[in-house]
């Protein structure tokens, strides 16, 4: 996994609550057996005026000019600013894959759905929870200033605005460590192989029916 | 001894290792389907890793499979990308020696239907699947989590999941449900009350006399929808209903193991006096048949209600959510629910496609015929075995006589990854679990209801109160 340390990134505002993973990446694209290449279809139903299907040449499709990610000022954004309960719905990891493939490294919201939040960390992305008030003020600032960037520092756990306001955020220490170092979860777990074996043996003795 | 919640008991009994509040928990059952597994198998292959315990896995293709004629097998799946995904599952399972119920196996069906049906989901287990509705299996007093594909790979490779303990939420539903009010209505009423983020990251235990009175099918419907309240898991304590359901299924404990298993399972309830972080109570008598009106399961009202007006929104964010929902759903505020006409009906999905659901819908449809404005009414059984049972009872005949189509098992129009879908603007009474924009087809409009309510709407052509139907 790619490490995440620090980022100075252009912010794109997606002013909606409860954005679900079906909206982030519609199901027709889930038929792919690959991990990469979902970026052109992130928010497909909102981004394009026609109906998208896998295999289409996305560069030839009509864009929805009203959708925020299509606006010139947000091209190249790497920080997505959004509202509460982002990533609710299906567990599809294709959602963070698509956001990441599009170029987002950080998502800021006042809350996230659990599985999505978890999935981000497995893909070198950082989901940040800030209070609804701070999120609101960031929305207002982004709106006002073209080229608005945020500086995200994972080690210090801070988000800094262009005017120098600094907000701190919480992150689980284990996840932080893994993300800072780009550590692979499976490799880490395998270090406890003996414990897993021991647990399994005992478990099988007490509840043999689980191993039928 | 400290009084423990059921969640604590299940979690604690599976901890392999714990560090800084993050635990490795051992996984007993891993259910796998074609959509979220190919990248996980590929990851194993690339890292040259093996599956830790092959017999913990049960695989089935469900999301992509056609529900019409399957006589030509996988090769006959019209959409080449869907076909490749199903073939990839077959190949991966064959390569790793994983048990798979293939598309044309009688036991094939929706992953959350077949697990319990086979006894592959048992009380006290930890169950995972790369699918959010894995919460369904919590109905058995099991700890069941939906996981992402990286975690699917992690569980395959290590038999463990990295987890932090969740907060606990007890939802107490006491009293007796009225006639025509189902587990689906309880679930929607709860979500209406606490919101889609109301259980965020929590393990919800459903308790109270109304829950105890539910069949296993009903409990599965309820736990299935726990994820729609944002929960990490939904659980119901084990009782005789659970034990009787589990008995004699293919993966259930063998005769000589049975007594020991039951003795253990009987401890799987929250102790007297156990503390939950939050408690929410509902009165079963107050719950009406529910109908969602918007694009989130929390946008829900009783069948005698109306599409709410903006002045009822609790804040600015909700106001703009509702405005967007009115536009998408093509509805105006204050429209009575029973005046909303529908174009299609879908009875199926891991929420409501079990035999009891089909019986309930058939009882409503019996001797009637779908309304002329209903273009399509689909009944998609949850598994081949549910389908066979229903046919044995003549339910298929009741449905087809009433103008419904009787299909092969799978996810079907719950998420419209196969050919079953809504066209833009079409309105559907659906027994599934999500009414998000585009969920049942681009531009499609979904109203979530119980099987009884869906059948009644099919006949009436609009929503009706099944209690007076
Ligand atoms: S029936 Fe629907 S919700 Fe259930 S597993 Fe299939 S797609 Fe997911």
C-alpha cells in the first residue's frame, strides 16, 4: 500500500449529505474484476448527462456542466470536502478505488459510514472527520476562493487552511502508523501466525462443529 | 462477574490478539460472491499467499446471474462482463478448492439467504462477507460484519479481521405487532426514528417481546436492515426459535455434537443488567406498514401518511436532501402515500425473499390480478431451495395466475446488475433494502415496503394499506 504523510491539495466541495457508494461508483462498473480504472466513472450518474456503461469511451460522453467536479476551478482536486454520513450503503471497495483513481487522497466530512471509512485506510486514503461547524466554514471558504487548498498533515493530525487556521483531527493510532508507513495489513497480521494457530486449535476443541 | 452484552460475548470469545484497543478477531465463516472477491483472489495470487482455512469459505454467484432461463449455463449469460465475473468466481473457487454452489446448483441463491439455509451460519459464529448486508446473519446470535475487498483478502489469508470494539445500541421493541405489520416495517420504523446514521459504527442488539415473537425469517429481515441504520452489526439473542431453525441443516452440528452446541448457544444472550451505550425503544403497537417516499431508507412514513413537507425537516442539510428527493422521486410534498401509482413491483432480495415472505405476498395476491398500470411484477426467490419449496406449496401458480413473473434466484432488481431493472422515471414497490438514486436502474424510483405491501400495491396499482385491503 502507498504511504500517506502530508498533502497540499486543491479542495473540491460536494455539498450533499448521505452520499452513498452507489452514487460514488454505480453498480454497472462493479462487474470489473480489476482494482484500477474506476476513476473516469466516479460519481458517474451525476458527472455525465448520459447513462454510463462499462467499456464506453468516457472522453466522448456529454458532461454535466452543473456537477462540481466538472467545473474548471476544481480540476486536479485531491481533497474532497463533503457532508455527513459520506459513503453509506454498499460495502464496495470500488468506492475508495474510484475516488483514489480519480485523484482524491483525502476526504473531509462531518461523519462517514463505517465500512467506507475503513476501506479508505486500506487504500492509502485518509478520511478526516471534522465537526459540522468546521465543515460548514470550509465550504464557505472554498466557495469564495478559487484555487483553495488545504494542507493535511497526518503525523501532526492537522488540517491547515490558506489563512492559517489549524484544525486537528482524530485518527486511530494503529491506522495512522500503517498509513504513514504504507504497511500492508496482511503482512502485519501474519506476524501473529502462531497466535492464530493456537487460537484455532483451542477453538476447534471447544466448538468442533464450527470446523465441519 | 460483570454483566456482558451479547456483542461483548461474541467479540471477546474470538479475540486472537489485542494491541492498543485494536483486536484481531478469528473468523469462523467466510461467505463469498462474485462481485467483491475477484480482486481479493488476485491479491492472494500476486503475493503468493494461500487461503488459510478453505472449509470456512462458502461461495456463490448471486449479484450478476440472470433470473430468466439458465439452461445454457454460465456461457449463456448475455452480458460478457457479467459472464466473466461469474466465470472468474468458478475458476478461483476451483483453484483454491473452495466450496461453491454454482449458478445452476439447486442450492444457489443470494449469499445471505443460502448461509442460514445451509446451516453455514450458526449461533456464536463470526461471519464475514464482502457485502454490507452480512448483518443479516446476526439474527442467529452470530457476529456478522460486511467487509471490503481488502478485508476479504485479509480474511482469506489470515482467517482474521482487524477490528475495534464497537459501541452498543439496544433497540427494544415491546408489544404485539398489528396484523399486516412485519419485521420489515419494524426495521423501517427504526430507521425512520434514528436515521440512516443513527447506528453509525454500532453493534445493534434487537430485543423485546416483539422481536422474540419474530420467526427467524423476520429476524433476518430486521438484522439485514441494521446496516441501513449505519450499524456495523445487528444481533438477536439465541432462543428456541433459533435452535429449532438450525437443527438438521447440512452444515449444522452433527448428532454427537448437538447437545454441546445447544448448551453453548443457550448462553448467547445479553446478561441481566448488561450496559448498552445507547437504548432506543419502540412500541410494537404503534408501528404501521411503512413506505419510503425518498432516496434514503430514513425517508419513510406510515402507509396512511403523506410525503412530508419541508417545514418538517430538522435542519438545512435535511431540507436540501428532501428537495433533491422530491425532484428525483417526482413527488410533491403532502401527497398521500396511497395516491402514489406504481409501474413495477419487485418481491425479492436478501431482505425479503425467504419462504415466509413469499407465502405472505402470495396470500395477498391469491385470486387477484395485477393492476393494468403495473407493467411488470417480479417475484425472485432467494434461493433454489426457497423456489422449490414455494413450488411445492403452489405459490408459483398463485403468483403467475395473478400476473406476476416467477423467476430464478439471485439479487436481480435489488441492484439491477443483471437485466432486471427500472427504466428512467419508473416507480417501483420493492421489498429490497435500498432506495438510493439509480439503485434499481438509472433514473428509477424505489419505494421500500414489506412483501405484503408490495403484493397489495401490485394488485391496486398504487400503495394501499394491506390491513384494510
Ligand atoms: S439482494 Fe441486494 S442487498 Fe442483498 S446481497 Fe444482493 S444486491 Fe446486496
